[in-house]
C-alpha cells in the first residue's frame, strides 16, 4: 500500500523510520505515564501499551515491560502508584519501506532519566 503522506516528508527512508520511532515512543510515554498500576494490572497494562502501538503505522514488533520494583512500596486503601517513566522499558522495531530501525525507551540510572534512543 502506498504511503500517501510521503509527499510531506523531505527525508530518506531511514530518517522517516527514525521519525516514526520517535513519535511512537513519545506517544507511549505521554499517554501512559500517570496511569494507575499495581501488581494485579501490571501484565494487562503492559499488553495494552504493546497492542496500542502495534496498530500504528510501520510498527513491526513491540515489547513493553513495566518494572514492578516501586509498586510494593505503597500499601493501603488510598495508596497506589502511578506509572512513571523510570518504570518503562519499551523496544520497538519500525520498518519504513526498506529501512528498519530498533528504538528503545528505558530508564538510564547514570542519567536518572527515561531515555528514548536508537539501538540499531
């Protein structure tokens, strides 16, 4: 199927794949950070994030892992935790025409920052 938006992009196929990867990772971060999370919904939230990105254009593969380490520190009826960027570990494979890139969102301890970057 032809890409009808191609006319609006003045870049190589690889640059377009990189652009698409950045859009997808940014969407995941800004859409899901703040979602309530517990051990009981951890896997379903991971799968919901994964499935939501898989329906977006040019996504070949996706894996989502939420680090459960912070979840148990809040106990009680009114104490729950919300998803934060340092809990996310997301890998995406994006293919645009003949170009394929692998992008990642994960917390880098040395930077104290959830970094989005290209792995390949």
